[in-house]
C-alpha cells in the first residue's frame, strides 16, 4: 500500500480507510455488547417472578395435580416444581384509627414457602424479612371500631413500590379483598388480613407495585371460588432455552386437563422486539463500515491507476490476470482484517471496562439498573469481524477486476 514519494495521498487514504473500518467495528461491538446486556438483564428480571414453565389446571382434579408434580420433578433438566395459585385482588392499608387508608390493585400469589426451589429469585430480591414469614402467623395489634386488640395474622411479602403506594412498612397489617366477591351482588365482600412480613425489590415496577406473596393455604382460603383464579404448577429448569422442549414433554403426558406454556410464549412480543431492535442497530452501524469500504474502493482504484505500468510489466512477464486480481483482493482483505482486528479488540476492551467498572451510570428509577449492563458474547465479535471483512472484500472486487482487465500492450505502448 505504500505509494511513490510524489503520491503520498494514496497512502493517507488507505490509513483513513483502515481507521474507518476500525471505528465502525468498534462501535458495532460496543453497542451489541450493551444491547445483549440489557436484553439478558431484562430477561433475568422478568423470570425472577415468572416461572420458566407454567402448568395451569383447567379441569383436572387435585389428585392428578399431585401425580403430575411428581412426574415433572423426575424429568431431566427440571430444577424445581411447586404448586401455586394467583388472582387479581385489591390491597387496602389501614390508618391508626382502623379506618381504610390507601387502595391499590395487585396480584395475589399463593406459594409453598417451605423448601420451594422456585422461590430462589424472590429470596435474593428481599430487602427486609425472609420467606419464613409466609409459613406462620404473627401477633399484630389492630384497631377495630376504635378498640385495639391483638390477633394472629398470616404473613405476606409485597414489593417496595406497593408498600410505598399504600404507606406500609414492615409489621403493618394489610387487607386483601377478592374483587370477584364485590360483584356478587349479595353478601359481604370476601377479604382477609395479612401482616407485611417482607419487602422485595426486583427493579421491575410491574412486579414491585403489584405482587403480593402469601402461603398457598392462606391464598386458597381467600380465593377458593374466585372465577379469575389461576392454579397449577410452576416449573424452573436449569437451562432457560430448554424450557420449550421440556414443556412439550410435559404436555405429552399431562393430558387435556392442563394448559402448558413457557416463558418464550408469555413474553414473545417483548423478546421479538428486542431481537429486532438489536438487529436494526447492527445494520445501521454497519453503514459506518460500508462508508469505510467505499474509501477502500477509492484507494485501490488510485493504486491501480498509479501501478498501471508495473501491472503491465508483470502481465508481459507471464503473470496471470487472476493473480493480478488476487493482489488487490488481498490488499482489500488486509485493510479489512487490520481494521476489524483493531476495532474488535478495542471494542472488547471498552465493553469489558464498561461492564467491569460501571463507567456509564443511569438513573435506576428510569432504567431499572444503575449502570449500563454489558454481556460479552464471542458470536457478536465474530459476526462483526466477518461482516467488516466481507464488505471490504466486496469493495476491493471492482478495483481487482479493473486491474485484471488492463491490457499490457495498451499500457506499455506509450512508455
């Protein structure tokens, strides 16, 4: 790529082309690493409280649910399986005088608190209390009709955002009302008091502002005949991406009384949008490399024009046209490989530093995370390097064909 003394401009353009490829691949690798980090972080947060596989009972008797639970637990790849119930409820706080305070809608989830491997993520997000509060009743002083009395209330774990909306703190009573009983038209609404025994913070406002965890028996006592009640089994697997296959195996022996879904179906639209967004960023930032590839075209065209006499002499000495074309293809490949190697290396180092030392901070209340998450996948770096080299080779194709088509007789006639 070195030019004659009077044609240093060609070498300068070659350097600019290499730097262009480097900047393009650098930007691509950093953006893909950050996008992968956000995608994985969001997926982990969503699956903190959503099971990998949900087996919902639609008509099977309770005895068959117990049998199905044992069969699912014996499947390879299954990490845990436990029964659950869930329904929409209304949560009400009480004032010091015993009058109703704030009201908020939520989702009540009845779970088995003892030795439940499905609740490991809930345990990690607890900021106060523990899962043990769900397994027993707790003495609480409440005010009823202006008089204080001590009662035993079952424990509940709620999100910090919901606690803030209702003005609750650890140890306060919370009233949970089944909305289905309000529309019955007769009788008193079905409600139950719990005591706030734990608070969790997942970073997902949707969960932190709505989920209420109680023991399975306490939830069943409140929601026994609720038409919105969902009940069944929640399953966690060791490999997230094996969930669809394991779900199909469960469906094969579960029978018609159960509906089986997995996390890829529950959040299909969201993950499809994230995948499309990531691919769009890849295509848009690849345009930077494309601009650098056009610079390579200009560089090699000028090299061909500058080296016309040398090319003609080589052809006259017996060099094949394909060999001449290969020289310029190799020059384009060298620029692409050099720029890609420098850019991918710099992108890897920058991405690693951003993830390791949290160099870019974000407001946690808006983005769920306080720093930009980064995930380094070899496939992303390899795809960027191959795409950059492919564009550079395509850019070198036209100059290579022009050099191949040069006629030695026409060039040397005027030398």
